[in-house]
C-alpha cells in the first residue's frame, strides 16, 4: 500500500474527504518524525512502537574485493510490532 492508497483507505473508513485524510496523515507523519528526532519513543497500542537507537562504528568487509572498510556510527529508527498486530 502506498501513501495515496492509505489516504483513500483512511478517507473511506473515517468518512473524510481525501484532502482532509491527506492532511491528517501528513500531520501524523510529521508528529512521529519530530518525536523521533527528539529521541522519543512513539507508541501506538495494538500496532507497535517506534524508537531511536545508536549504531556504533564498526569494520565491515567489501564482499567483492574482501577489503576492510570503516562503517560510521549512525542513528537508526527501530519498529517493534505489538503482539496484537495480526496480519
């Protein structure tokens, strides 16, 4: 499902216009992004939790040449699905 399909689904299930559903989705995504940038955990009961973690710098290996390469430390977003999330 892409963003346009998600907007259509939200609009039909919440009896909203597509424009209003798009604004709501953009506001939700903006709030989640801003919270993660601040290092906050974002939890949606019954769906899952987004959190931010730090990956340490490490040494990797180029699979083509076998040469060692340095991989920089970085911040990544993790998602842990709720046990109630059923697909």
